[in-house]
C-alpha cells in the first residue's frame, strides 16, 4: 500500500501539492492513515504555499530529508516556518525570488550553512519592476555536497562560489 501511495505522489508531483494528495488518502480508513503517517518520506516534499499545511508536513515528515519549494515570492516568506528544520533540507527550489529578498532573509535569520544536494533559484522581478534583469547570486552557504545547481536570471560570480567537488549538473 505504501508503494501505491508513493507512486501516486510521483505521478501528481508536478501538478499537485503533496498535502492535497495525502489528506484524502488519510481519510479512507485507519490503516491507510497509519501507513501514511508512519511513512515520513511521503511528507518530506513541501510546497511553501499554505502556512497551515507547512506545519503539518514538517511534523509528519519526522526526520526525513526535506525538499522545499517556493514557487513565487509570496511563498518565499513561508520559509520562516521551516527555520528549525533547515538542517534537513537537501533540495531547495526558490522561484521568482529577488536578490533583495534573499539577502534580507539570510541576514535577518543569521543562517547556518546548509547541506544541500540540489539548489534551484529563479530570479524574480527586483523591487516589483516586472523586468527580469540579471543580478548576482551570492551563495550564502557552503554547498560541499551540492550535486545539482540550476540558476535562472542570475549572474553567477564564480570567484565567490566555493569549490563544488561533487557537482554533476549545472544549468
């Protein structure tokens, strides 16, 4: 049954928030609910769109490695809810984020280096001007485990990026 639920999540991953998929499954019967709640990895892919869902997903994910995705700048604000769990984040996807927002967040929360394996960053319109202009992405962590780096509408300053010995994918 766990494999069936996992396959359903894989199929729906690109189109549907995992929370919205898991909630009806938990209502089928006690057995399905127990299976879903015990499988922490089912809850580890968190779309930062709804603050009430984020807390539930973090709780149900146990100690599983996390994937966090903010699809627009408004969702980026919900990353604050994940601060105590950032050490578990292995895949971080930030879309439509501005350099100013990113820098402010890092300074405000005095972030520790993250142990990411995958980072995706897409620049958003700086200062609410809907023109995508390249800005410099300054990596604020030491991605010594980083295997995948995808950056869109940012200019990378390779002099400021630490050596990426395990990088397999760069775009």
